[in-house]
C-alpha cells in the first residue's frame, strides 16, 4: 500500500474486485442473462429490491469478506460499506428506506466472533444514507451452522424459522426497511429476516450486500 492510500485494503486490490455489471434486473439486482429473471423467483413478493457490489467467491473480494468475518478486520467494514452505500437503487427505495436492519448472529456465534459483521456494515452505511440502524429488531432462535456446502433447498430448510422479531418498535409498522448482510447466495437467510419483519408490520423490505454468489449458468 502506498503512502497516499488509506485503509486496510489497497487501491489496486479494490480495482480488482469483480464488480457486478450495470445491466441488472431492477428488482433483484442480478445481471440479466436472458429475457426472464429466475433470481427474482427466490424472493418473497414483499421484497422490493436487492443490490450487491461484486461477485463472491473470487479474489480479492472473497479475501476481504473473510478478513471481516474471521480475521477481526473491523475497519474494512467501512470500506466495504462505502461501496455498498453508492449502489443505485430504484428511486422509490432511496426515497422510502426508513432504517437498516443487520442480519443477526446467534448468541453462540456472536460470543465466538465478538462482533456481528453485518451490524458493522449497517452502521457504516447509516452514516452515508443518514438513516438509523435498528439492530434490536431481529434475533436468531438457533444457530444454523455454515451454509457453504448446502444446496438451495437445504439452505432454505436450514434457516427456516431461525429468525424472529425481537423488540417491538412502533416505527416498523408500514416501514420500508433495508436488511444488510455481507454476502447473498440464494437469499435464504435474508428472506427469513424479511419474513420476520413483514409479519411484524413492515410494509416492504429491500436487501443490500457486499458480495453476491453466482447462480448456475452465470457467465458474466
């Protein structure tokens, strides 16, 4: 890293991340690979929009995510969140978003790691978007273990019923909330969070992540 650069990740590495192309589905944010959008089929009807910065896995983006989650690189969340905050959402999302809700960790995982990487990202995004973080809305009812080697169906079964609405907030009623996570693969965990928020009274939910896993057939 040169003296002119700041942050944990150098400018060269940031320039090498595999950013998603500009031509994406307005709703799900996935690059268009045909006339129909199969990624949208993963989302509940009350999810308005999804945006991600880059493909993960793939280096150096995968190393950056790993450093945040497992290496204790708290400060890299600010650099990741800066890029997440610059993503272009539909105009109604930008106008309506009321608060950021980080994906919660189980108590055992939080104790083991010492911090929630999604909460760190949400706090940094909140400073750019000037909206609050509601990190007391959701809680994990159980530890779900890693999803890395699971199929889409197994991922959904693994997280089913694992998130619940925790603290009652009057502001949730009718609100458009944005759920924050580091990486989205099949959106199983994000969808569980969205269902809990929707059942608690939120009107609509959007997602923002740093990384996005490629779907079968992606060639971009």
